[in-house]
C-alpha cells in the first residue's frame, strides 16, 4: 500500500509537467490546462491499482488526459445555454513565447512569425489531427505511443499526421 | 527531431521541409517555454462543476415526482367523489323502487279489502227489503 503510494507519487513528479504542457498546447488556456491536469492525476490515482503496465505510465496518463479534454469540450457544447467564458489566449499571444537563446532580433522575429504560422495551422486542424500533431511534434512521442494514447491504429495516426503537416506546409507557403 | 520519420513518401518536399523543420522546432521550443513559465506560476485552481447536470437531473426528478403526487391526489379525490355520487344515485333509485312497491302493495290490499267487503254481503242489495221483512217475522 505504502509502496504503491510512493510509486504513484514518483509518476506524478515525473509526468505532471508533460501532461500539463500537452493540455496547455491543446487548449491554449493555462487555468483549464491546470484543472484538467489535476483531474487527470486524480483519475489516475483512483485507477492506479488497475494500471497493468501494458503501456508506459506516460502513455496511460496521456490517454486519460486526451479523454478528459474530449469530455470537457463535449460538456461545453452541451451547456450551450450557459454563459461560458474561455481563457484561451489568442494566437499572437501564444506566439510570443520563445526560448531565451542567443538570437539576433531578426532571427527572433522570424521565429515568432513561424510559430504564429504553425499556431494558425493548428487552429484549423480537427481535434484528432491536433492531438496527433501535438503529441508528435511537441511531445516527441513515437507513432506506436500516439496510437496507444489515442486508441487509433498506426495507419490512421500517419494519415492524420500527414494531413496536419500538409496544412502547416500550406500555412508556411502563405496559402492556407 | 527528424521530420520525415514515419511519414508517407509522397509528403516529402525537400525544398519545403527545411523551412517546415525549422518552424516545427521553433513551435516546439515556444510551447515548452510557455509551459515552463506557466507551470511554475501559483494560481487558484478552478473548481470543476461536475454537479451541474446532476443537480438539474435531481430537480427534474423532484418536479416529476411532485407533479405525479399532485395529479395522483387529484385523480383519487375525483374518483372517490364519482363513486360516492354513483352510490347515492343507486340508493335513491332503490328507495324510489321500495316506495313504488309499497304503494302498489297498499293499492292491492285496498282493492282486496273492497272486494272482500263486497263479496261478504249476506244477500244482494236488490233483495235487501225482503231480507228485512224476513228478519222482522222471525223477531215476532
């Protein structure tokens, strides 16, 4: 019992930042990402004894996070009569974030422009394409891990990825 | 990060892929930087209101039960009134029937009494004077 609690605690410490990052990239809402991350680990804690280790803990957690995000948007659609506000930052604000590196002002501007273009392309993706794209190019997940986390076949994951990349390419060319 | 890893061949466009790789790398760095900055911030956690639909369902169920109880009570009262009205009508009909029967029996009895009195005469009325004379002779 004590060992299981310790094991779960180490899983939280190891994977919480990645789950938060994925949810932040998916929602562009810091508060929502934090809330969904908490829910994700709460759910994981409740079901920890059922985790059999068939996939990695990270893949299992990612699957929970994807489902929670899906449920969240579904509930938002069902509550259309309620005044719901969103804290999502706009694309320009999201593009402002760049790592502090040794770059010239021009390079920084160019990088910011590129980040904005990718965000615009991501905005136009379907929910599945976006999830697959973010898992691959933000979280560096393998195709097999993405397939496990999303419940899709690897072929379908590839198809979603290629469509998503096609949209990013089109955005970079200036013809979205 | 290799862009072409796991992608279909037809999607490779060397002249675009260099720019694409650069853009994806910047995008990744940007999201990581944003996440690291946001992750460290202390902020109040929004309370997720899971109870909203449950509360609505509870209210709906409560309203249905209350409406059902009222409708049931009204129906029961109406049903009892109807039964009482039918019982009263049946009682009145029964009493009317008894009264009619009693009246008919009374009429029959009166008729029979009249017939009896008529039949029980000792002599017909036409011979009444002769009978009186005979009675006087006997007395003498």
